[in-house]
């Protein structure tokens, strides 16, 4: 199981950044389309509210949701997609002002709840996109940070605001997402000690290596090791790619590939959301 650093402070600050941004958002911008399918800025904000309330209800208050028969990863994804769609549709009847007030209240309680947890205890929900059946609270909270980050970035991106991509939190976001890369590469069979390199360039420079050894992939710091293949992705596209807002075929002409293209292109297949 993967343990991460404590992201609870960052989670709280990220929530405060969202509220500050939405407080100054012109009324007409709430209906602007985002990269999240057909969702508008208001829809994405409603989804973030749903996340707050669902955590408080199911984890803090131990409220039992409906019982569903989930026997596979795809069953779980389908169930979550239905929950998300139902909530966003229902929230269309409330105003941006009411939504913002609910985000203020629930966001603080959501962060307060996470402050009570022991990071080394097992979380109620595993980080499935990293291949885990059980996860520590530390990784669960880190995953929550990535959810909060990329949905806020969807909102900001819709009005051309790239502030989050210039923030150190984008580096934190990427550091968490790549923890799922060994699982994403699990079907890529290569000789022992093969190294693949991922670079992200732009406001933030981010680089990480992945080495195949002992029958699985492992994360390495970049040390100048020779690689079999590498991919360099603009940071304005990386967050969209790894959260499935765009797919590899849509950006292949915007990335730089070195070495074995057939190997390196597998680095574009990470999906660090439930999708």
C-alpha cells in the first residue's frame, strides 16, 4: 500500500482558493462550459459540493447509502457516474449564490473531519486507480486533493485562468497522480531494468522515471539513468490528460516522444480518476 505525505493543510487552502475565486466570478460565467463533458462551471461546483456532503454523510456520520451490487471496477464507475449525474441535475434548481454558501459551510466541515483522522489507519475507500484494494488515510486524502485540484482547474480553465498551474500545488497534484502509473503500466511487458521517463514542462517542471524490475513497475527519481523511451507533455495538457478530459490521440501531436515510441506512448494512458 502507498503512503503519502500529509496533504490536509493543502486541501484546506485549496478549498479557500476555490471560494475566493467563485466569490468574484461574474454571474454570466457560471454557465460557461468546461472540459468536463457537458458540465458548466456551476455543474462542476455542484459536483464539488456533492463530494463534501458525501464524505461528511458516509464517513463522519456513518450514514448508509443505498445498497448496490458492485462486482467489478466498471460497475463501480457506472454507479458513481449515475450518482454524479443525478446530483448535478438536481442542483440546477439552486442559484450560484446558494451553491457558494453551501460550499463555504461544507468545505470547512469536510476539512475539519479529515483533521481528526489517523493517516496510518485504513481508509474506508481505496484508491482504485492506483490498483489498491486497501489504502491508508494518507493516500485517500491525497486522492481527495487531486479531485479538488482538477475540478477547480476545470472551473478556472473555462474562463482562461491558469493560476493553479503556476502554483506549487500543481507539482503536488502531479506527484500524487503518478503514484498510479505503475498500475497503469502493469500490462506493458519489457526486459528487466527498462526505464520510461515522463516529463511535464511549462509553468512547473516535473520529471519522474519508472523502472521495470522484479515483474512490476517502480517509481524513481530522475538521476540521469538511460531510458528506453520518454514523453514530454505541456503542463497545460497534462492535468486534462490524466483526468480524462482529453485522450492520448487528441494530444499526440503536442507531445515530444524520444526513444522507443511504442513503449513511451504507454505513459499517456494513466487515468487518475474513477472513469
